[in-house]
C-alpha cells in the first residue's frame, strides 16, 4: 500500500472509531434517567398484610410478578394525590401507545385506612383508568412498610372526619421480585416517566 493510501486508511479508521464512540455515548445519554434515582441494589419490601380494593387480604406478594409504580397517599387528598395519579396514568398511556413492554402497573397505597375502605379505594383508582390497584391496611402494617421504604406520613388535625394526612410525594418503582429499584421525586411529569421507564424496565 502506498504511504498516502495508508494515511487515508488510518484516518478513515480513526474517524469511524470516533463516530462509533460518539453514537454509543449519545445513545447512553438518551437512555440515562432524567429524574429517577436508581438504587445501587434492589431493596426488598418487608412482609406485611394488606387489603386490596376488592376487600381481599393480600401480602407483599401482591407486588411480585410485574413492575409497579407505587404511590403512598389517600383518596381525600385535595391536590398532590390526584395530580400524581393523573400523571402516572398519562405516562402509562403514552408508554403503551409507544409499544412499551412490560408496562408498569399503578398502585396507590392508602395511608388513611380509617376513611379509605376497599369500596372507596376501588372507586378512586378506577377514576384514573383500568387496571390500577388500591391497597391499604391497619396502621401497624402500613408503618412497617413505609418505615422500611423511607416513606413519611402523619395525620393532621383532631377532627374525626375533616382531617388531612401529610405524606411523602415520591413514586417508587418496584420490580417483579417485589423489591424497590428506583424512586421518582416531585415534581412529577409524564414526559420524565416516558423517558426514564423504558431503560429502567429492561
């Protein structure tokens, strides 16, 4: 090979290598989470006894077998809870339209078991779409679950009916093994979920 041709071949090889490197880097940058905080290792959920929106007693196994987006709130919440669940439902619809598989399930865990009966939970989660799950349980079981996951909640007010509940606004991503893999902090937007979830669900 002539020296000139050798130089051209080397330069072409370098250009191809640089182009490949930049393409891989760009692809990884696109798939890197925008807002999700990914745990360094999956965190298993503790064993607890809960009740679903159909009145059935369930345990932590209810979180196994599928990916779940889990939010802790209550049905009388005036703003954060309905807005967050609407955002999750919107993101789920966009992911489904884009052909995402698997598609995460949306789960509301009520931290207001006094008012959130199974019937109330069933009506509430159904208002955001089909296939969503509502769970609650007695306070001791809920405390076991929330303490293990770093979720805060506290009743505010002495009125037996017109009280509210302060609570964390994060959304947890739970894997099919029943372990927390990542969390999303507020503000929640459908765009961020649509971007982050396909990479996290691989």
